[in-house]
């Protein structure tokens, strides 16, 4: 009986893993992938080549991850703010939910970025990086969303269970990079709610313009890599502008984005989960501030930190270094608690809340 129970449990744990991997593009989706200027020899490419950790580096990282584990998580609970219900979306507000998940409220419309509500960013229910704090709001309690943006298909940015729940709870379309639509279709998202874009493509939804812009990263949910595209995003309202970096290494393309699409009222820029073994695909905090300057940003809100332990640096280091660099470069900065709603025109002063629990 024990063996049967263990076998049943193993089947339950593993049953979703094949679906979590998503699907490969085919038909019209594949035609668009093959026609992309970014696609060659079976893979999407960066405009500036980016090295990734090899097997030897991954082995060293795995070994190092077993040491100094306490420094990579806070010593006290992360303060989570419950967003106030019933607020309108006028003006320009950003609510950071943790990691790279955020709600942008821009001139009466709401845009959800890289929503991940699951307990782990992993294909497995029992292994992989586990959340360090609860989501500040339940998915069912989100206000009506006008668009969902996905930057790329890694598990900490594209979560199957969250996507499936949003299909039922919301009516918004999903704007994704080339190839990612195949994952969504496998998970039950109607094709009519998927808008797939290449770099420099744009789409208009609910009175907003969305532009897929370049990033320096990679993709893949299984053993194959770079069969789907990765992107940063420009959100243009009637009079306000937002930039979201997605995951990326630093590269000259940000200055080009700033010249073509800036200035931006606010930027959400990746500053966490960096390491010496992957400098080309995740920015250090100083590069994140430089990216904000390059795209001609107004207020900087750092993302991609605090929620999941994905690198070897100390938990509080991304925020500390971002704050120091922002002061050195006279950059306006907000570092909200998860769930805290930031009025871009009247942001709260940085108070070092993370230092009190690190």
C-alpha cells in the first residue's frame, strides 16, 4: 500500500511537467519565426552575442549554492502590502508584486507584466526556487486587466498555472514574443487572445500602443534553447510612456530604444539574479541604472529581485547597489515593498526597508 501511495504521489507530482514545457511553433507561427531577422540556423540570436554558463560553470555554481545559504534570504518576513481595492487607473501608477510581476496603471488602462503567482518558478511542484513571500493579492482579486505582457518563456516570467487562471478570470489579450504563443495555446489560451510580436513590431490594445523592443538574453523551458524570442517592452499611452526591460544583459540597444521611443515617465528594470558566470544575460545593478539612463527614464523601479533565490549574491544586495548607483548618478528611484502602489508623479522616498530584514 505504501508503494502504491508513493507511486500515485509521484505520478501526481510529475503529471504537469510535459505540459509545463510548452509547445513548439508550427503553422503560421513557425512561418513568422523563420522569417524573423533575429532567427538564423534554428535559433533566435542577440544583436550583441551573449555567452551563457557552460556545464563546468553550472557545476561550480551548484556547489557554491550550498554555501552561505542564509545570506541569500531575508532573516525576517518580507513586508507585503495588500493593495487597496477599487482604485481607478487614472494617471500613472506601478504596483510591484515581487520579482518581475507588476501592474502598470496608465491613463485609465491596466497592464500586467510577467505574472507569476505559483509557489515555485519551476516545472515541478516539489522542487525549484520557492517564493520568499506570498503574492500581495490573489489573482481573483486583481482589477480588470486590459493587457498581459510576457517578456520571455523562462519559468520565473511565464507561469503555466497563472496563465491558465488568468484566461478564466480576465478577458485581456496576451502580448508575447515570437514563438511563445505556442506555449499559451497548449495551455488553453484561445488564439484570438494571443498577440505575437517580433522586435520593433507594435500592436494597439485598449487605446495603448505596445512595442516589442530588443533585449540581450535567451529562452527555453526544456533542453532546447532560443527557439522563442525574448523582448523588452515599450508601453505608450496617449501622453505617458513606460519601459520594461525584461531579463537582459547590458548592451548598446538601450540607447537606441531611448532615442527612438523615449523619454519614459517610468522604467521597470532588471537588477537582480546576476553572477560572474552570466554577465551577458543578466545585468548587475549598476548596469540597470545605466539602462534607465540610456532609455531616458524618469523614475526607476528595480525589479527581478527579492521573491526568488536565483543567484549567489546576498538577498539585499541588488537593492543596496541600485540605491547607491542611483544616488551617484542623480537618478530618481523608488524601491517599493511588494504590493505597494507607486504614484509615478509622487513616488515615496526610498527608506531602506529591505535593510531592516536582511
